[in-house]
């Protein structure tokens, strides 16, 4: 017997009924809303209890992260005009990986004018993704310039510190010649939050000039600074960070987030010994979630190692330690085949 589809008006009635919890069974129906259902939602949105609107956006955001096939763009765009800054903030964050350039004007307006700093910060972060896409030539030059000019103006303006920090992080993607100096100045302030943002921007830059600073902070006493340094080491694929990162995971560092970041960074750097470490971590995983994450890290490591092999075929000079590492990988693969 075919499953009966609940009318969207019934779902909205359930959303408006504060006497009962809103069933999670209905959440999927907010994906890819058709114009008729969207009109119903728009009409009733202001009537929904504010806390229930917030809960709905939190649930939809979580679902979107777990299932890339779901699209809550229509709901998010509606929620960007919500009276509650918490709802607007979540709505904006749901566009942080968007490739839809039609949303740019709305993000720019929120980044420049929203009265809440967290909403502005999230909008700037979303604009950073468009800067990244622009650097890859995946959006038009006009779209790139629109995002870039907005973020650059916000960074140099009298904006709240959180918003300016997010602007620096977004500029980390940019190839503008002044960006390295901005990152260096932020780091040199010695202020913890600015150093964290500077390290974050370094990781996005694909610039070898930051290798030394990143390496210096891998053993920082400040866990947030250490975390960003560990991430940056992977994003920049710093070979000389490999030994320190391996020591971190083998020593069983207590901070789970740093340990996970170290594992992923190792998958980005590559090498034979990395595979052994990640396999051992997976065998001793605390739960299925950690095991699944490490499986993804191993898959990413395989991709990294394959790219390294291809690179060695196309260059004349290769780092001897790296070459030995990948020769060992090939030898092990051959032995296993035999």
C-alpha cells in the first residue's frame, strides 16, 4: 500500500500547535518547497512560536549537513528576515557552502547592515565561500568582485571585532597581494582571538610563507590556537608537520577535537606511516561515529597519496624523504598483490 502524503497545510497546523511537539517526520517536507507550499509557509511564519521557529531551523540545518540531497534554501531565505537574530543566524549559516550566486545580494545586505553581529559574521563567512569559488573560476568575475569588495570593506571598516575577524578569515581565500600583510598584522597583535583567525586564514591561503608560524603553534598551550595550527598544517599540506601530528594521535591527546583534526590533517599530508597510524586509530575507535570519520580520513589519504604519485611523475626534483615514503607504499601494495 502506497504511503499517504500529508497535506502541507496539515504540517503547518502541527507547527502552529504549541500543545504538542512538532513531529520530526514532517521535516523532510520542507526540502525543495514548491511555490504553493512556500506561500503557505510565508503566510503562517510570523504566527509560529519564536522558539519553535528556532527549533525548526536548528533541525533543518542539522539535516542539511547529514544529507546533501536535501535543499532548504527556500525556508532559509524566508528565515533570513525573521525578527529573531538566532533564527537569522542559522538561516545564513545554511548558505555557507552555497554556489547559488543569486543569494549574494541578500548575504551582502546582511553582512553590511544586520543589527546582530553574529548574523553579520555568518554572512561574511558565507561570502568567503564565494571568494573561494571565484579563485577557482567557478563563478563570474563580477560575482567574485562583489563578494570580495564587500568583505574587504567590512574588514577595514569600524565593524564589530567578530565580524572583522570573519572578514580576515574569508580574505584568506583571496589572492589579493595585500592579504598576507593583513594576516601577518593580525597574528602579530598577540591577541588570542586574532591569532586564531590569522591561523585559520593561513590554512586557507595555500601559501608556503606560513609554514614556519603554523609549525610553531602545533604545541601551543592554548588549545584553540593549537587546533587551528593543526588544521592549517593539513590545509597547507606541510610535510614537516607529519611527525608532530603522528606523535599527537599516538600519545592519545585528551582533546578529541584536536586529535580528530590531527588525523584529518595527516590524511591531507600523506605518507606510508600515516596510513598505519590511521588504521590503528580506526581499529581502536571509541564508537561507530569515530570509526566512520577515520574511514573517510583513510579514503582522503588514498586520494592524497595518489596525487603525490602523479606529481612525482611530472617533476624532476622530489624531496628524498617523500620519495622513499611513497616507494615504500608501492612496494607494500606489490607485496600484497603477490
